[in-house]
């Protein structure tokens, strides 16, 4: 048997042992999924249903599939949802997907380590990845950082394989680099922090090395853009908003250190000991120092022996891309233990090389030593490194979340496929009970109950009292909620509109209570009945937008299944059958299209309203906006240019210049410098304050 086959059997063995231990964890010790974990489980459920693979779902087209990933790309959820369809949708069953991602990470580390220094360094790196507490945590927590780490490692490895001055420049390498780079970006946008320096370097080299690599670079770049386009085109507005909240607003809210402080630059180095364990980190760093000393002071024989199996080009690629990725991650305002994990596989490869240097030093100082000692030394190192992962498991068991969420959801009718669609309003927000894990448990096995969070504003009280059917309250700790949640809590308890069904005790004291609306106490007017009049309010301009979208936002919480949309659409289409010039019906369908993220449909209705409302500039303005949102600046420019000749409106003039610039009319830049600020001032004045 060739050594390469023995090596890959060893990699499979490490993956198998890791997976076996992970399964014990998930079956025996896993707890209630918290906010993020339940959110990603929900996303996997959504995508599995949208593919028609899980109970309660069916294929509704690409647009409906893309609706499910408004802020984070869909690849991980598509894979995880498919695994759910095969293994089951409970947390321990869904976690099989983490084993798959872990296997891909080990494969990426193993193949890259082989190219860097051969079998021994690759084997050490594989073992270190399996033992590192950071990756143990990610294998026992349903998050996106495990798939992200796997895909970024494969992407950077393949980019370096393609870039290699001696062995690179082949079409297969270009395709692999493009495929895994695209895959990493479709797992999570933060892959850019790790990939951007590598991609820029490779693109520059590829465009200047030869005609062949130039074609490969252009083809690979086009492949990545085509793969990103459908999701980014469909969700770019919510992606930008979500990224802003996740990166900048979250950093400010959590008090993360400023870029210009030592605390910022020491944030990630100070947690490495916990993430990798002392044996891996200290042993690897000391070995790298030994390698540096060997190159500076030792004999030429030891230097040659130290570098005998090293591919220096590969090592230069790894070190530079690791340093650049670390720099960008440190510059990012939002700090968190998970955010550095995509770079840990690269660091582990360096540390594995450091461990190998200790072996080289020992062999050179012990003439009788031979390769037969390698296996015992490796197993000894493995034994010494075990306390760190065992401590990680122990800490995770001690801090797992326990609670009655599953029982509570079952009493409310969740987890049953034949029950009518139900929305459960969740006022508290704790790790063991929140809107995300309520939705998750409510939709297991084809169930139709979803949880929605209200109470962040005093304005939530009246809609809940008028329209909510099921509410969860907390006795004791309310979790991470605003003071206004207490107002909603007391309003529900004192209103006599709701009946307390049951209380559920919490492990750490207090309880959760489930409340159901009493019969015949619902508000007489439904949101579906109010929607057409709200839509007509769009004709009044910007002042009508705030009340419309405030009410839409609240009612999307009260009606988590958006059941009102079918009712409203059917009534509007019936009106159009009687009269195709019914303005209320067109305003209604236009607003429905906007809130459902269907800009093409919205533009069609705004175009009709342009013709029907010749004295009103707002249909033209809205049509221009949704057309720009659909990445069609040419049509938007045509609409705005026609309309500004009819209406004297600063906003139309600004839209005309902006859309013309985006369409390529660069000569409009001087005019845009004046008109765009003027249109912004008009918007601010119409909304009374810039914050709105």
C-alpha cells in the first residue's frame, strides 16, 4: 500500500473517531438551541422545505427559494436542509451536517499539508484540527463557522495551488479555486475578510503571468460572479442592511474596542490559548522559533534537513494570506470568538510545521533515532493535548441551555402537520426560549407554528391586544428585551382578553406562561381589510411611507405566515377583472410586490398608475426606485428623465441623475453632485427628521 493511501486512511480514521464522539455529545448532552443556533436550524428547515425535501414544504420556484436567505447566503442552509431530509430534523439529527463540513475541513487541511511539507505535517495538522477546542465547540454548536472554515480553507488552498509559480496555471486548478471561493462566499459574506487578499493577489498574478492564465482568471472571475448574481441581485438591499447591523451596530451595542486601541489588536491573540489549547499553541510556536534559530545559527546540514520536504512557495502563500486575513479580521469593528475561526486552520498548519521541527531537531541530535519513533511521539503528543478538548466539552455541558420550550410549543399546537398555521407572540427573549427556537420546535415534523418577537416598542401593545391569538410571557428574568416588553407583558395579563393556559417551570427559577385569546375578542377589522387603504396612502408621497411600513412591520410579526397576502391579492385581482383601471387595486398590488421583494411586479403596477394619475409624480418616483432595486438603471433613467419634464420635483431630478450615472452617463456627475444632496434634503424634510 502506498504511503498516500495510508495517509488518507488515517485522515478518515480521525474523522470517524471525531464523528463518533460528536454523536455521543449530540445524543446525550446537547441542550436547547439558543438564538443564533435556532435561527440557522430554522433556515435549514426553510430551505429543506423549499426544495420539497421536508414535510410541510414544496418547490415554489427560484424566487421563493431566494426569499429565504435575505441576509446570509444560502449554501450552508441548502446543504443542512438536505441533510435534515436524510437524517431527520431534530437538533441531534441535523448536526450530521456538521460532521460533513468537518470532513471537508479535514480534507482541505490534509491535502494542503501534503503540498506544504508532506505526510507528517499534514497528519499533525489533521489531528490538531480534530482536537482544537475552537473546532470542538463548532462541531457541538449549530453555527455557520464550521462550513465557513471548511470552504475558506479549501478556497485559499486551491487559490495557492493555482497561483504556484512552478506547478500552477492549469485549468483544473483555476476551476477548483473558483468553485471553492464561490462556495465560501455563498456560506457567509465574512469569507471576504479571509479571501479578499488571496483573490486580489491571484487575479493580479493571473492577469500578468501569461495569456493562458489571463483567460483562466477571467473565466474564474466570471464563474464566481455568475454564481453570486442570483442571490445578491435578489437580496442586496437586505444584505447591506443586515451586514451594517451585524458589523457596525452590533459592535457599538456590545462595546467592542475601537480600531485605534491596543485592546483591538490584542483581542484575538489573547483568546488563542483557549481556542487551540496550550500544547498545540505553545509547542507549535516554540518549534517555529526553533526553525528560525536553525536558519540563523545552525549548520547547513540542519538547515537543509529542516527544509527538505518544504515547498517554500506554498509556505510563502500560506503565511502572507494568513497575515492579510488576520489584519482584515482585526480591522472589522465587530469582535467575537467565532469570527477568527476561518483563519485557525492556516495557523494550525504553521503550528504543525513547528511541531515537526522539534522532531527534526531531536533526530539530528540523536544519531541512533529513526523514523520508527515517529508514531510513538505522535501518540504521546496526542495524549498530552487531550486535556484541552476534554475541558472544552466539560464547559459546554455545564453551560448548555435547558428549558420547557418544546413542551410549551406542543401545548400551543406546534409540531403537528395537520394543525392550522399559527403565530405565537414571544415577549421574553432568553437563550432557552426565544422567537427562533419557538419557530424551530413549532415546525418540526411538518408543523406550522412560528414564533415572533414583539415588545420592543410601546406601539406593539395595541396591535397585540387587538390581533394576537397566542402569547408567551415570562415570570422572572425576561432576558435581552427592552423595558417596553414589561408594558406589553402587563397589558396582556390585565386586559382580560387572554386566558392563561398553562405555566412551565424554568430550571434556574421562574416560569413561562402560555396565553390564548378568549373567544369573540378579536378586533373587527383585519390587516387584510386595512391593507388597500394603506397602499393608497403611497400616493401621498413620503409622509405616507412611515405609517405604512410601521404597520406592515408589526403585522408581519402578528401574522408570521403572511396569510393576509393571498386574501389581499385575490380581492385586488377580482377588482381588476371588473375594471383594469382600478387605482386602489394597482396601489394594493404594487405595495404587496414591494413588501414581498418583487420589484419587477411592482414596477408594472407603478407604470399603470403613471398613466392613470397624470398629475401625481409619485408613481414615477416609486417605479424608478424599484427599477433601480432590480439593477436596471437604464430603464430607471428613462422613467425619471421622462417624468422630470412633467413634474417639478427635486427627488425626480436626483433620481434622474443617479440612475443615469449608474447607467454609464458619466457626464451627469456634475449635475448629480447638486441634485442628489437636494433630493436627500427633500426626503429628510418630508419625514420630519433624518433618523426616519
